C-alpha cells in the first residue's frame, strides 16, 4: 500500500481506534467472486489493515436454494489469490440455533409475528402500507406456529418483524425475518427447514462477532434502519455502518442470476471465461492482482455512484506488465507472405542474439533466427511498394525489388537510416516455430448498462470471440505457462506490432494466447474484422448495406414504452448482498 492509498484510507471510519477495528466480508456462496465483490473484499481488508485491525470472513449461507460447496471453495481460493488474509472464518449456518433463539425473543417481546399471507398480496400490502391480518396475533399464537414452522409443518408461513406498516421507508414495513426452504443445505444437510434472512442474521452476527465497522455498498441505504432496528430490538451492541459506492462497469453484467444463465446456456466456457467479470475471468484475460488492488484503493470509500469504463483499468494494467513482458513475434498464417533476400550471404539459418526487452536489460537476451526467406503478414506485404525501402524490426533496412505477394528484396546492411520507413515484423521461414492461436474478445454484453428487466437476448453479444491462427517465435516455450502462476515473470508476452498477450493453454505444442486490452484500442483482429456498429448489435453483418435500408430502419424505429415504476418487493425476495 503506497502513501497515496494510506491518505485515502485515513479519517474515514467513525470512531476507529488503532488496533481495534474489525471489518467483515460476508459473501453468499452462490457464485464466483466478480469485480464488485473484489472491491468489497479489498476495501474491508485494507481498511482493517490500515488500522492494524482484523477482517472477518463469514459465508452468508442462509439460502440453500442457490448455494453450493463449489462456490464456497472457489471464494476461499479467490481471496487467497487476491492476497487477502482473514483473521477468522465463520458461517451464518454456525448460528442457526442461536438465530432461532433470537427470533423467539422477538416474538415474546411482540416484535415479530408469523404470517401466511400469499406473497403477491403481501407485496401489495407492504406497498400500500396495509396491515396483515396476522399482525395482531398474540405471542402465544405466534410461538405455537413458529415451532411447527421450524419443523417444516407450516411452510406457508414466514416470520415478519413488527415495525411500522406506515413507514416512509418501505423496508421498515414489517420485513421478513425467517422463511422456509425444503432444499438440502450444503453444510447442515436437512437439519433445518426454516432459515433466517440475510437482513435478520447479519446485524446479529456483526454484533456478537465483534465487528466494529460494517462496510457495505450504498445501493441498500434504505435498509440501514432495519439493520439497526434488529440490534436495538434484541439489545445487541450497535455496529457502525460505512457505505461506499457500488462498482459498476459499462458493458458488464454483475447479476449472478444472469451470469448463471449465460453459463448454463453454453454462451461462455464457464465462470472463468475471459469475457466474464469474475476474478477468474479477468485474470485469464491478463489482469494482475496489483492492478486490481491499486484500482480499488484509488476508488477509495467514495459514495458517488458512477459507471466505470474498463479502459482505465486496462491502461493501468499495461503500465504494470509492459516492463516485464518479453518481446517476440507472431505472424498470421492466413495468406502468409514471404520475402526472399537476393543478396543473402549467410547460412540457411543464422542465429544471432537480441534483447528480450529493449528497455529492460534485466530480462537478458534471446536467440533470433535469420534466414534467406522470411514470413511477413499478408496485409503488411500489400503495403510495401516496389523499390520502397522498409525497416524489418530487429533486422534492418531492406528494399523491395518485385511487386508481388511473394517478395524479392535487397538487404541493406549498411543503411542505418530508419527515419520515415515503414516498420514490419517477420519470422525466418525455415527456423523453429510454434503454432499459436491468438484469441481476442469483444464485450460479451452489448448494452452499456444492464437493466433488471432486460432479457439475455437483449444484452448478450453472440459475436464476441475471435481466433487468429499464427506462427510464433519458438522462444515462447521458455515462458511460464498460463495464469496458473499469477505473479511469475514471463507470464505475459508482447507480440511486437500486435499487442500484449497472456499464455492461456498449451496442447500438443500448440499454444493459446489471449489478447490483453490496452485501454486505447480494439485488438488487431477485432478492429480489422468487425464493424463496431455491428458488434453493438451483437452480430456481424455485411458491410455493404444500402443507404435506403438504413433509412428504412430509422423510420421503423419502435416507440419506447414508458417503464413501470419499480414496486417495493417483500424482504424474502431481496436476498441481494448489500456488502458485496
């Protein structure tokens, strides 16, 4: 953590004392960590660290319908990858018996009641501020139903807090505290039939586990009153809440429900697909842990909501990997061109030494293979005019003699004037080479901002992956393989004039490398193959559309329907995490 980050962390938490701050990160094990969770975990960890305090990790496993042990283990691994060290690990399910006791306490105190109002009617009553017909049941009546409820014999009931059905803050209109689930729980099995809601158990556990500052996103500000109400009604220690803005990116979906659908439909290869906003996905695409940590700390604890672009993140990432990325060459095999030196005097293949990185001598040298005939990119060859002098990078100046795709050229070893010449990369034709697939990705999400009502067909770009077959310098084999060694020197490579790549997979001497965005431009394949307007529509269309058709489309543009105002949902439907 640098000095700038320390300044940003200072004087933020109310009443924070050195050595006494306790924060917590409470993810629900219902999916893999995404970019939003990364911010929450980094913020909680580094604030605790700034005050020489502790960060607790607590899995909010209160909804067996969505949760899996697979996700739980993945989150633990991802936090380790992020370098986040928690002081204590706990589970909400560790406290299910105590949460029942706390619920009984509220019932006996007249602060909670059992309600079997149908869900839609309950939602309507909460919206209109109408009391439930069950609201005035006696504590004795409620306790009798509650014990049946716990045994799974009253599954049509839920437990609701008795607060204020006329409250302006609709979250205080008797929210749900307990509900039934028949699904098997990945830790407790079938022991429990009823489970506390996150909004009930979280303030309880924050208090009894010693949390001093609950840091959470401010999209759920209207639920702060409920958080403190639970603690006050149960006579528990009050916990300070500090809110920060939710991290949102353009062309990005963070809904775990929608992401799960995208995985299930086979649109991507899995939760670690490089197009996904999960930690595993963006790591595969070439982001570094240092980049992520720096970016999150630079965001700080600001409460200002904004829609971030990925460009800044990728630009910061390139600044980090540039100095440690070895330079090599790759040439696309599609219509590959050759250049033959008519005055080549060496052996068929000559090996010379060249710098791995022109600006970082610490990376040393590597062998460079020269030969009478070399490969060029076909589009590069088309740019060279007859009798034009060009510069071959790491070779020198040459002059084109014949105006054909397969070029004869004259080597100009004594000509050291490289100003004003076109610069091209190359590979010796008869040198050892490596087959590679160069993979580039465009946005998986084609809309700038994903709204809750949007369908997958409305948001998904089905033309977001591009593969270029190429041959590369054999020296690539000396690099570390894949992101499985996150911080190893040599993980990244820059193919000169193509961009930065990360080695993703190796199979039978064929390497797969993924293009790392630089925050400035599209990758070479995307920029050359696809019209950006078509990408925005999620499909690649023929470029030669007539002007008349475009005009017709403008005339036929459908009128926008007025959006319905979002209705307040009952608490049992609001299982989103305000802390991640």
